[in-house]
C-alpha cells in the first residue's frame, strides 16, 4: 500500500470536464499499450467538510485503466468495514483482500474495474454511529455528501447512480442497505454481506436513546425495511446479498432483507457462502462475488451469456 500526501498521482486528476452519468466501457474501451498490469492501493484523507464527522484515512484503489495517461471515467465502489474493537478501513484490505479482488476483476476485463473507496464510517474509536446523523457523529452525511464530493472532485468517475455502488460487511453491510435503499439517486447498486436487520447498539432502548436522541419514530424510519417501503418502487437498483451458511447471528437476516428488497422492485441476487461464518474469510469471498456480479451491470463487462 502506498501512502501519498497528495492522495493520487497527477495522471488520475479528473480535469475540468465532468464525468458522464454512465458509460458502456465494455463496448468502447481499448486498453492502451503500456497499461499497468495491476492497480494501485493508496491511503488518502477525505475531509468531512459538510458533516464534520471525525474519520480516519480512507483506502483508495485505482484499477489499471485509471493509471493510464488518459483514463476513462470509471464507476465507483464505496466499501465499508464491519464494526469491532479496532475495526476500520484497513480491514477491507487486510481481511477482505480487496486489492487482489479488484486486480482479478480488472485482469478479466482489459484493465477495467471500478475505483474503490473505503472510507471510515466508524470514527477513531471504531464506535458505531450506525450510518445515521446524530449525537454519535454525522456518519451518514459523511458517506453520502463528503465522500462523493471528494471522489468527483479528485477522480475521473462516472456520476450517475447506475455507476455507483455501496457495499460492506456486517455493520458495513447494514449501512449498505440503509444508504443504498435510502439514497438511490446516488447509489444505484448495493452489496450487503452479513448485514444486520437495522442500525443497532444492542437493544432498541439503548439505540434510540444514544443514537436517535430518544426519538423512537426517527429510529423506526431508519430501519431498512421502512426505508425500502418509503422509496418503493425501485426501478433501476441492483442488490446483492450474501451471508455464511454457518452464520447463526446474521445468516437468517439475509433472505429476509433480500425478499424485502426484491418486493420493493430491486433486481436482487443472493448467495449463501458454503461453510461460511461471520468473518472476513466469508466477507472477502462474498464481496468478490457481488462485485463480479455487478461488472456487466455497470458497463465494465459484456452481459452474462
């Protein structure tokens, strides 16, 4: 991993022209001579200009196509870690091996893969602000406003919702369904791996008191089932849900959440990971499967035959 005070090399600067809302690169991209054979993983700082959320540095993966002299506007994956003692963005690489996954996808599709951003939705104490705005920190605004603003300012990316994916594992998977369902104008795709039923600090009473200032109605409205109902019908959203076959805590949530998303109009795929438990071995495989499933849906691979 490379740490760069400037964040990204000059070759990846976006220029002055805005990116397209969506682009079918599978049919138009020709890899130039001399394109790198692997992507680059960086650590960058994404300022919380609007949210004022205290966030640690993010990971940024640039695929080979983004490292060329004239990179094409690419889709964006915003991926989130789970929540535990010491958890944070680095887990998506150290446990989930995201660089290896994205390099493999790019190798299949002429250097094309999404740009991946792994922001910190937890804060420096790896707490659980639940991807909502409140007394625990404006995590939602950080993810839906500050992170996209930084990405579109610093990178050459596509801007339409069909090109943007939010995904994550465990608490990050819960955030993915919350934000993917709640902001379909930004995130047209979501990958929920072993997510929970909804944002929680253990019990409804504690969650409502600490995270929602005692407002039970606000807590109820933040539940993914309520968010899906509020935005039905979804006419162009893709959702991939996965959980380990041996995950007794969150495995049973997955089919219920997938059914709700499908009933709301999302195009849904599911995978029960054989022998999988609630860990990064399962999460890494499931994220890889979900992102591979999305490649043709975001214009980076030919339609599945």
